[in-house]
């Protein structure tokens, strides 16, 4: 790949990938990173291009996708919001990215999906092919993104890897993260494998580190060649006491607080 686009590059995961992803490529194959976001991105560094753009503007997405071989689609509202906002940014915005990728001739899209596609499943191991059980409009938008990617694979020949990101953090912060943590270096490796693994047409995988207490199985990791380096268990003594009431739905389901009936996220 000569050029990779990262949408949402100003966010936490985007900043981590900006710092770590290039070094995972061999020196002779290191692509240019094109970074886009509605938020400021600072000056372009070596091997970078910065293009500020809005996901909700289809024409702007066509412009930033020109000459791109692979896409890491992180952009969008990263929390619950009103349905109208989620639809406009996360759903319509994702369609703009896929359509621009098709028109630009990009080969592969790594889509940042979420644990919230399956948030109402209980805290027992689940595979990527379980029925979706979204816990919010945000979760619904990620289900939509996975389905939309499937259509672009079948109809237009794109290659798509959906990564159901669980809890991206520098380090675990509570008991739930012992099962859902995704460390920055594992996130970078997972995205790198998602972009470069051969023979992938359409695949959905768990976006977690190699956590001993994982609720999501590693199905599909072997196809990517992803071998996580971190395990949240190293932090168990610090965070295991940090949790809510044991009988709360947020402590019984994969989606945590997102499953609470009164959870509205950013829609305040």
C-alpha cells in the first residue's frame, strides 16, 4: 500500500496509530499516512499528509480518498448521542467513506466497529458470529457499518475487516477492562494486520488484547496473524475492586454502562 487514510485521526486511537502504525511496516514498504478529521491535526510530520474534512460531506470524502489504497475508518461520534446525530455522522458519514473508497479504487477498509454491537450479550465468551444485540443508537450505527461493508464487498469487490473495539485505554481502569482492554500497541498491530493480511474478503474480529478474562473469542485473529502482546491481568490487583453494583445490568452485560436504560452519553 502506498497511501493509507485514517479518518478520525485526531481521536485517541487515531493519535496512537499515527505514532505507532508506520513503524510496523518494513522500511521499504512504509506507506504515506493521510490523516483526516474535523478537529485540528497539527502539522504533517515525515511521511504524513494532513487534510481536514467532515465525514458528513460526501464531496470532501471523495477528495481525501483520492489516491488511497487502504482506509482505517475511525471517524464518528465515539459515544451515544441523539439518533439524528448518530445517523448523520456515524451512519451517513460511514456511507460517504465507503462510497468514496469505491470510487477511489481503495482495496481494503478496516472499520472501527464496537463491542456495543453486541452490548446486551451476557458476560460469557461470544464469537464474532453471534446475533447482534446493540445497546445504543451508537451500537446500531456500528451494526450498520458492518452491514454496509458487507454490501460493498459483495457488490463492489472491496475487502473489509471489522474490528469490534472494546475498551481502548493506556491501561485498564476498572474490573470490566480486565476482559475488554485493548492496549495502544495491540491496537496498532491489529490495524496493521487488518490492512495487510492476504486473502481477506470480509472478516469481523474482537478488538481486545490477549486478556485472560476475555469475553470475546479470538476467532479470526489467526487469519490476520494478530498475536496480542498485552494482557489486562497484569493490572488485576489494581482494578478488580473497581466496579458497580453486582446486580446492575451494566455489571451483567458486555456493553457495561451503555446498557443502562437511562444512559444518553453525549445527548445531554
